[in-house]
């Protein structure tokens, strides 16, 4: 057998059902980016995994959960799969942006994004850069556009074959293609050293996703820079405006006056509340009663589709 096994929940369950591997000697169970797995619908797979034949109970193993965010729903799950006296460790501000990342928000209308991207990349030169877009088709389109403009680029998303994804990552890591265009889903879980820039070509509509994206740079004590294109007329921009202002302010970053105006005028959109969104405090300290994790908002079909995408 092996000493360390890294796997997605669905694939690991498949291998267990085929009796290719057993968990009777499991000593450490690690769930990385736990909130993202639940957002993608992996809750049922995780629970089935913990019911696998022969797996040691939570009292007999050590279970660790890591994430940039820990909302109350995740803490509720933690109470079910961790020992009752588990440790809740907060490093920095949960849900907050890393202080090693300089955040810049630029007002760019949709039709001007390509030109602005080219302008920035020409200034950056060969610095390793991740560009985030909203769709798989746009990832390929932007990567092709950049190559035509003599900027060596590649793309990564769920529709690419495993071999193609591995080639894209290798080209990015070696510097053959210093720019990689990615969708948020495809980039989850990637840990690539020395990423100098993150560019949000399409800004996400969720602040949690924004924090995860810009966290691809400024790792391991290195500094990084995150640049976000913001079209004031965009629906996603309207939804994230208030939260974005809060994240920028908390990280002591400059907040453009025009962004504050957009956030102020975003009627019907609730203000950013880091305590309810990211839960930087231990729920057990609030005297909350123990309860089962709710499945509200999570769809197993999303996880299954993502598993198929990644081979």
C-alpha cells in the first residue's frame, strides 16, 4: 500500500467499491478546501466515504479540515466528523484577502477588456500570470487571442482532456507559456509557485470566489498583485460591489471613489458581513446546539459533472 493518497471524494469511493484499496489502516484524513467541495456538491460523497467499510472512527483517526473560509454550515459538518474537542485554528482573517497581495480594481467596460489585458501583459513581460474568465469558451478564446498577439498563453478548463490539462500546467510552470487563462472551477486546488499576477478578466459575483482567486498569488511569503476589471454596468459587478469594498478596506487597499459609489447605489443587495459569510469565530463559543448539516443549496449533480470534467 501507499503512505499518502490524494484523491477527489468521488474517485476514491469508486476505487474503494472496486476493492482496489482499503481504509482500515487510515490514520490521517485531510479535507482541503472543504467549503469549495461542499459548494460543488461533494457532501454526499464525503459522508459515504466516512461510512466506508473498515474506516477508523473519528475517535481513532486524526481528521483535519482546511479552507480559506469556514461558514457556519461547514462548522456544523465539522462537529459531525471531527472529535468533540477539535481545535479551531484561525491564521489571519478568515475570508479576508492576504495582506501580501496588492489589489487593484480598474474600471473597464466589457468591449475594452481585451485591449486593457494586452496593455497590462505588455507591461508585465514574462511574469507568471493567471487570467480568470467566466466560461470555458472564453478561456480558449482569450488564450488564442493572446497567442495571436505574440503573448505565449495556454488555457485550462473542464472540457480539456487530462493530457491537455497536464500539458497546459507544465507549460505554465516551466515558463514556456507565462500566461494561463482559466475558469474558477478548473483552477481550484492548484498550488503553483511564484505566480506574480492574477487578473480577473471577468470578476466573479461572489466575494468568496474572489478571495480564492486572488489567493493564487502572494503565497509562501511572496508578494503578488491582483488586478480586477470592473464593468459598472455588469450584473456580477453590481452583486459583488459592496463585498469588494469591504475586502479592500479590511486589507488596507485603495478603494476607488467610483467603486464606493457603485457599492452605495447597489440597491437590494445586502451589505458584506464577514462574520456570517466566512465565520472567523468558532461556533461552539456561541453556545449553538449540535445539529446535522443541512443540504440546502448543495447539488450532488454539480459534483458528478465536475468529476466527469476532470477525468
